[in-house]
């Protein structure tokens, strides 16, 4: 197993998850309208989950003898604070995190069962989150997946 690449990937995951905390916290502050309360609650839970995920990645970094990053992932924002734009930004961010977890899985597969199982569980969680956001972006009665930038999410 390439320990240096594993540490680099885990630190990227840490940074992405911390960026998610900032994103979701910001989004929760920017929701207005009569559906505000349940949406804000959902966004705050996503921020809390991101912090848990960041801590898990950081613990793995230090467990492997590395130094956790003090960086934060990119903070994409369209400055369009309607719920649809926020959810599309969320999908884009989650897709980047999901890719990092797949990279970790590739590095750990058949090399480190702990890292492999961690990556698999995070892939499951992130995919479930994408599915939830995808359903939120659909109109009632719409079948299929929401399409973003020419790709089916």
C-alpha cells in the first residue's frame, strides 16, 4: 500500500468534509420561505455529519502516523440562494467527495481492511446522500434521475 498516497487522499477527504461543513452551515443560514424550517434542519444535519466524517478522516491520518491538514476544500458558491441551486451545489460537492472515497478504496483494496471498509461505508453514505438530494430536485411524478452537466446523477 502506498502510505503517502493514502495520507494525501485522507487529507483531501478531511478538507472536502470540512468544506461541506462550511457549505451546509452557510446554506442553512440562507434559506427563506415557508418551507424554511425542515430544509434548515436537514442542512444543519448535513453539516453535523460532515464534521463527523472530517474527524474520522483525521483520526485515520493520525493513526497512520500522518499530520492532518489544516486546509479546507474549495468553497463553490453560485450566490444563487434558491433551494434548487443550493441542492445542485450540494450534488457537485458530494460528487467530488465520493470520488475521493473511491480513490481511497482503490489504494486500500486488498491492502488494509480497515481503510477498505471505511471507504466502502463512506461511499455508501455519500451515495445515499446523493440519492436523497436527487429526489429533492425532482418534481412530483418525475421518474429517473436529476441530470447535471450532461451526467445522470
